[in-house]
């Protein structure tokens, strides 16, 4: 009888842990799997995806969601996620500008026409072992002729006045646009 009681308590503990992990990671998993748009505010209309899938930035274990643009071809929205033990994102060597302990980034996008757009991280969602960062470009104009975007992520240094971008990007990638 004691073994049955121990087995039942163990099963209940495992089920409670599974429910906790599911609830704690539900929103982050939806963002990572492109089931939710990587936008802080809910859109009035469904934005259009301009890339086919998510991708990893090199071998950094930092991932990007699909890229989205609003129906009026204004703005660019995407997200990046990484594990909480990611050495690049946990850098403590400098005085980085931080939000909730996470380094802020200036993200530069250069389109195939040579136009440069500046975006920034605007929010964070945290799961049990994963951090998701929202990235938004307000001045971006989507053009149907666009082939690719080069993205560069510059960490922001805390200068006491809102931050200045570091001189070299930490992460760089080229994203094919559909």
C-alpha cells in the first residue's frame, strides 16, 4: 500500500511540474513557433510575413522569428530568442544598457537597395529557460522588389543619457525575403 501511495504522489508531482512548465512557457513557445505575431501590441489587421521561416544567427544559439510587415507595407516586426545561459547575451564585461537584466540592442537593417533602417528591442517575455525579445522598425517600408535584408545587432552601452550603440555588432545575419 505504501508503494502505491508513493507512486500516486510521484505522479501528481510530475503532473504539477508539467503543468507549471507548460503555463510558464506557453506565450514564449507561441512566439518562437510563429503562432503569435512578434508584436508587443496586438495588431488590428494580420501582418504579412515577409520571410518563410525562423532561423538561427550563425552558431550563436540566438534565433530569429519570421519577419512581418503591416498590410500598409510600413514597419518591420520580428523577435529573437535565446537560452538563459547564452554566453553572448549574458555578457557582464561592460556597462550595457539593460531592460529587466537583458541587454538592449540597436538593430540595423540594410535592404538590397542599400537603404538602412534602425530598429530596437522594445520588450521582453521570459520563459523558464528562454528569453524572447521583441524588435521593431518604425521607419521600414516594404518593397515587393526586396530580395534580402542584412541585420546587425549592436548592443547599447549605458551612457546615462539613454544609451549609445557599441562600435561593432555582436550578431550579423542575412535574411532572404520572399
